[in-house]
């Protein structure tokens, strides 16, 4: 039997090398490069997220995807000269554009228009062709508009311990007959705290039985009204709460869809993040996180605004709210144990604790509630029903 010829040792190891390394002219390398630094912009502005191929290469025939944290969270998808908008996340519908004029030179820049607070975060630019794949990460920092340092916000007036809307504050009290059994309302109906043991209280139609909510006693059908809410907790940064307004007919029994669709307009604090209860939720990247908040209701304009009582920054505004001719009542949600909410006078005596650092940002427009020509907000009443999410768990 004839024996095969032995091969040199260095040739015996060729089979373990990737083919692109053995034959680079067959498999051209694909490298995607980002800006190398965060991109910053302000709510309402347009922004360009830069990205390009290195070395320069024609990208018109490539598969280019801009995504968020998951591959299925598509911000913009381009393939072979076509934008595939059907795969796009609803939050970005009609708001993105791949800069076509630079594709032939390897530019992959993405334009996002009308920035929202929820646009803040990481974006991944992925590029694929038949033989190669690469990606780059771009961080977008979206700043909320705010007042210049030392400049008063329009529609607000100075108070001994903060800023107050020019609309006179109304006296708001809590309705203990609506309070969940875990919530203890003070004798003067001006504060509420959550405890670990359920109280023996009548299970009436008015009382919340699943979510730890309570309504204000007052209801409003017309005019403009503002009230001040202050949050206190042992571990304030790790607390969980929400404040806002609700239709008088809001569901009290079982699981609640806390969204404008079900008649709730509010902001909530959870996992050290303030968000509006829109659909989808809108992250509000504010610093510091306010613990004293003006809730401002305009029944005529059908708007609900939230204002930081310490610096006058407009937190969020719901516009075109669907009150449906109903009475509107203050609404409060307490999830953390040992958490307390207080209804303060317009000039509280105790400074508010801050959940973060200092704030420095450009001019903020007047509150739409206080000045109908002011900034626009986002109303979610017509955006569909919010699905199950981790923060929307019923109370124990």
C-alpha cells in the first residue's frame, strides 16, 4: 500500500484559520465607526446620529439597521435602496430619515425629528452584506428644556420656598372613602402614607381594591386649577409613586390601565426614573428629579401640566386630554412602603429633597396651562391601550 506524502507542519494548521484571513480579497472587511462621543440635543429639536464605514465604501447596496437595545427594536431599516418602514417601532413613525446623499461615500447618518424625552439612550447602527457584519453604538442624550440659570420661567411667580404658578392654588384634600386598604389618610385629609397591613375598611364601590390609589375629594369641570404635591420617603431615591388626575369614573376595582385611554393623566417615579404615563411611556431625563410637583389642570383647554416647584421647569404636559365632559379629580398612587404624599400650601416651610444633581438647561416655554401659546406636550389618548409592563403590578 502506498503511503501518502506528509505535509509541512505549518500547512497542517491552515484549516483552522477563517477563510477571510486566508483570502482577504474574497471577503472584504466591513467596519462601522461611530462618533466616539455622546450626541446631545434638546426636546423638540432634530438631531443627526453620525455613523460611517471605514474605510470609505459605497453603502447603497448594504443592509443598514438603526436599532435600540434589542435587534427587534428597529428605529430605521434600509436595504438595497429601500426604506422598510413597516418594521419600524411606532414611536419613530414618520420621524426618521437615512441621509441618502452620503450613502455612496459610506455615510450612514440617521436623522430623528421632533425629539422626545423617550428618545434618550443608546442606538446601534448595524451593517450587513453577504459576507460581513459590523455595528457601532451611538449614545443620544436628550435634555429637557428648562429655564436659564437666574431667569424666571414664564407663568410662574416667586415664593419663599420655590416657584408657584400664577394661577392661584386651590385647596385639595384626600377622599378616604376611595383609599386602598393599605393607605392611611391623615385626619385632616392632607396626607397619605402606605403601610404593610391592610385596614379593616368597608369595601365600597368607591374604594380602590387592587392598586394602592386614592382620589382627591374635589372634582373640577371648568376653569384652571393648581395644587402642590410633596413626596417623602425613607429611601426617596428607591421609592415608587405617581401623581396626576383622573376622570371621576376611573376604574376602582381590579387591574388598572394607568393611561389617558382609561382616564388617567399622570407622571410616575420608579427605579430612579421619572416617566409620563403615556403610551408608550415617555422617559423624562430631568436632574434633579423633583419631589415637589405642581399639578396644573386646565379644564377649558383640556390640558394637564406638571411643574417642578423648586426651579420652575415644566416636567410634562398632556394636551388634548379626553375629559369627555366628566369631572376630573386629583389622583395619587403609592407603591413603596413607608411612602408619604403631602398636599402642601403654596408656600411650604420645608425644602424639598433632590433626587440628583443640579440642573442647567436653556429657556423653557411657558406652561401651556398658564399660557395657551406655550410648549406642546404629547397626548396618548388615541395611541391604543398600554400592554402589561413590570411597573404595572397590582398591589399585594
